[in-house]
């Protein structure tokens, strides 16, 4: 299982949730008062971890949503090309390739360490 369930009322800013099957970091949560025949609603603004797209959803506060299990790991840079970087996880020594993002070009060196996120079968370098 790569996600758990939580009620919307338990979510906090800075945490994660799934919107349209994409792991997203919550930017803000606004709640409204319950109406005459309804229940309180929450408007959640979030940004995708892997695609950087902003998303907004509205749910009742008792609605259950999926929360991804996100692993923050450390890896060593083994080699680099113009478009991708080969990394080795420092815990289980697994090697894998990731696309080299434009903002990281020139900042990574072979033998250096980086932190990356692992969620829903996707990976992304977060920090060098």
C-alpha cells in the first residue's frame, strides 16, 4: 500500500494528499461553517510534487481522502549525462536513473550526495 486514508479535518498545511492520483503538498486549507441542511466544507489548495501544477478541491470535512506515503531518502551521484543522472540509494544500494532537471544542471557532481522523494512509484531529486 502506497497511501493511507485520513479525514479532511485531520489534514494540515505542509502535509501531503492525493488529488487526481497525483501526490500534492497542501498549501492552504479554508473551512466554511455548516449550512442549514449541509455540513462544513473545506477548500484545499495544493501543488503537485512531481508536476508542480496547482490544484484546488472542495470536500466535506468528514470526507476521507488518500494520503501518500512519501519516503525522503539520500542517494549518491554515480554518473551524469546531459539529460539524466544515475543515483545509488545509500540505504539499500539500489541504482536508478532520474531525469536531470534544468535547475540542477551544474550543481551536481559525481560522488556527491542528494536527497530525493520517493512516492507512488515516482522519484524526484529535492536537494543537493
